[in-house]
C-alpha cells in the first residue's frame, strides 16, 4: 500500500453510510486519523441519531485504525472541525510547542454529506429548496470555512466537494439538488484559486453508486452492482499528498474513472450584432469544432480582451454588421 496517510487528519462528512463510510474506512486503513461525521438522519434530511457514525468508528477501530465520531449537522462546520482539533490536533504541551512539533492539525476535508428531496418545480416547497441548500451548499461552506485557517497556517490541505451528474446536466425532479450540486463546482473552483499559494487543493467529485440515496431512483440490481467501493480509490487519491490537481472535476462509478472539463466553442466575432445577425450565424456560434479548454476565469478574461480588440479593429466604418473572424 504505497499511498499512505500516516500523521494526516481527515474529516469525512456523512461518513455513517454509503460512499462516505467507504472513504473513512479506506483512509483509516491507510494510516489516516478520521473524524467520522454523520447526523444519522433519514435520506430527506429529517431526524438524527448517533448510531451511524458510531458504527463506522467501531469498524475502523476494530481494524486497528484511529477515528472519532461527530454527530453535528454539516451546517455547524466549526463543531466538526473542533472535534478534529480536540482529538487529533497539534500537540499542545510546552516542551513540544518549543520545538514546534506537529502531529497534524487538519489536512483533509471530504464534503460528502447529502440528502435528497426530489420533486418537480411546480410541487417544490420552500423547505425542499432550503434543506437541500442547507445540507449540500451551506454544509460544505461551513465545514471548509472552519477548516481553512488550519490548512492555511500549515500550508497544506486537500479538499473534495461532492457534486453529481445532476449538477452537471440537470435532472427531472431535482431542480433543488441539481442547483446545489452545480453550486459546489463553482465553490471548489474558487477555493482552488484562493488556496493555490497555500498548497490547499480543492477538487470536485462526481460519483455514481448504489446507496440509500439512489435506491429510490435506481432498480435494485443496479444499486447492488454500483458499489460505493468503486468510487473510493479515486477519492483516496484525490486527497493524497502526491495528488497535485486543483480546480478540476473527476468522475467515478461502475469501475470507470474520468474527468469532466468545460470547453468553449470557437464562436464568432460579429461587430455591432443584431438579434437577426445572431439568428443568421447560429450554426457557427454553436459549432464546437476546434473548441478549446478554458481552465480559469483569467484565461477567459484574456480571451475576451483579445476579442474586444479584434471586434473593434474589424468594425466596419459604417457601423453595419460584418462577418468578422472566428475565435482566435
Ligand atoms: P447516503 O445517504 O448513503 O449518505 C449520505 C450521508 O450523509 C448519510 O449517512 C446521512 O446521514 C449523512 N447526512 C445527511 N445530512 C447530513 C447533515 N446535515 N450532516 C451530516 N451528515 C448528514 O448517500 P450517498 O449516495 O453515499 O451520497 C454521498 C454523497 O454523494 C451525497 O452528497 C450525494 O448527493 C452524492 N452523490 C451520490 C450519488 C450516488 O450515485 N450515490 C450520485 C451523485 C452524488
């Protein structure tokens, strides 16, 4: 087992079942100290219990690993981070602080906790919308925000947020969930930029697995076949010291591992375009031949500035529309 996590401390939210449980078990098996967070409620975000997190902690300890349970909802991220620091934090005694010795503070956050409240927009209630955003978006924000100062001080951090194919493509009956999962992509991509100079890497995971969340929408044979353990190796690598990607989306399911990237079509510069010009040029505007990968917003801003120059220099003196040229 070459990817080890000895001396590292991780928080895995929603680790009492499904995917999160497998991440916690795998990290602990590889030497990581793990905070197993789980509210222990039902899949719709109501009720709570300590039993789910406790069970996983027992499993980890029985296998010789180190773990502690936390039962707070992810919206109280500071309490979850406090559990990590109180149990696995920096050695605080005078002698060791003199030689500035660390046994680890908080190195890894896997934002995994999640619920579903599937319903069409017409029938969606405020509660359906708010609970989804509270758990997925506010939860990831609250845990990551509380962990950030520790990662920044030690100049080391590995953060994963969990999106979904619904967040990438949208899904019928999941406007709330898809919007929240999409929000998490922007969240991680922004953290990747803010964390770069502190060696804090943030990435997004798009998993597919059979779990109590998906058993409501997948047939039983698929739930059984799509083992959460197929996703675990990717997440484990994504939070390892040797992993150097940041601001990216990675996907896993059914034993397949891949990446999702945004490409921009070459489009077309049209000076002083009217709606009619847009309609006339629609096939060129939407042509994806020769599309290019845009990694960051500054690359995009640079392109826009170049296009502005191109647009201005190609403007016809009459002010009428011109065909212009394709994206450089
Ligand atoms: P799961 O229901 O088995 O696990 C989610 C865990 O989060 C549960 O143990 C639950 O008790 C916990 N949780 C819920 N609300 C919480 C809160 N407020 N605070 C702390 N813990 C809370 O579901 P699964 O499938 O393992 O999902 C894990 C993550 O992966 C979720 O974010 C989900 O949206 C995402 N996902 C899962 C997919 C799949 O195919 N299973 C597909 C796409 C995304």
